C-alpha cells in the first residue's frame, strides 16, 4: 500500500484518524489546515474534499471522508493492529454503533455551540442551540457512561477504534462547558488513552 495522506486540523475529529494511523503503524503524512484562516475553503482543498471539512484521507484508490469511514478503512487495511473486531460481526456492529452515536449525535451537539448557522439563520434560534449544547453533551455522555463504557474499553477488554473516537470527542467537553469529571468512567478512559504511546505520538504534531 502506498503512503496515505491525512488532511486534519488539531482539535477536530480528524485527530481520531491520526491516532488510528499511528496505532496501526500505517505509513502516512499529515497536512494541517488552518481552519481559522479558511484554508478548508480554498480551491486547492475543495478539489480534494468538496465538503470543505476535515478529515480527508488520500489513498491510492481515491479520497475518503467522514471519520467513521476513515477509521474502519484504517482497521481493514492494517488488520494486524487489531483496531476492530473484523471477524466478530456483533462486536463490529457494536463498535460502529458507538462511532455513529459519536458522529451523528455528540458531534452535532458540539457543533450547535459553534456553528449553529449551519442549521438556522435566525439569531435567536442559533442562540437557543448554543444554550442547549452543554446539556445535550451531558445527556450524550451520560449514555456513554451508563451504557456503553462497560470495561476499561468500549468493547470490554478489547481496545478498538471506538476508544480512539470517544477520546477525541471527550476532549471537547471542557470547551463545551462540561467537566469530564462528571463522568468518572469517561475521565478514567481518557487517562488510559493518554498513557498510550501511540496517542502521545499522534497528538505531538
């Protein structure tokens, strides 16, 4: 497999893909975008990802986008890393269940606090979304704390992509006005993730 190229911005969900690539030992290079400067809307980047968002992963077969898709692609391309239970259909579906919950529910809740204009033009509606965001994040993380985080890892004893993705989304809680210590299992999970050498390496960009 030829070297992969990951377009990312620190602090975004794209960091989950970066961590997965390092965990997998995948040859790759990273290209950082300055979102505040609008580099994600430049003609050069829009030619790579017309959505104008990160992440985007350039592969020998074409460009892939959307974090859950990229994560699974990494696990499938580098099965020896055991980042997903590829041969256990139920556990694989459970992993995807949490990944999609993170993407479709918690990421959207987080975005309501910063980019409400994606969903509404009325300033009062945008303000209402922003005000509701911390409670939505709490509700979502309560679900993770009480239902999904059943062991040291999402899948119990088996580390997986879901742990990587959860770690990144949980890192947003402080800026969302929510203390991670409200969720002891999530807080402990984040500390376990920070102790992994691959995570430390991936974050050092």
